[in-house]
């Protein structure tokens, strides 16, 4: 089973493409918690812009599960230092269940 739609795939491709220069990070709230989203910004008229959220970063209060895996730890995800994401010497592991 997959929740990934063709729309998600198109957005993912747009984010990775150099053809789009209107995709950025935006501060937001998710269920009244501080959050961050990847958004597409388009001018829709004189002095008006449309902001379309594409993906929202997890927040500490979100509980996320992946099929066949344990629940999220509730901690902020991702490397603290961007260089850590590309460290070829690190072992990739799945999160521990609570």
C-alpha cells in the first residue's frame, strides 16, 4: 500500500528541478505548533501571490508511522549539520520503536 499520489511525484520532481525558482521554505504553524513548509509561490495578480504548501516538516507532537516500521521518536528530524546528510561513513538505521 502506498499513499504517494501522482501529484506528490510531480511536486517532488519540481522540487528537484532547476526549472522552478519559485519554491522556498516558509515558516508556518501546524495544529498551532511551530512548523516549516516547502512551498510554491506564484504571482496571481497585481500585488497578490498564492502560496501552495507542498510538504510540511514534522513537528515534535506529530506521530508518524511508516508501513512495517515503528513510530516516530517525536524528536526533530534530519541532520543538525547539512554535511552530516552526506557522510558516506555513517550507517543508516531505522528509528527505534517507543
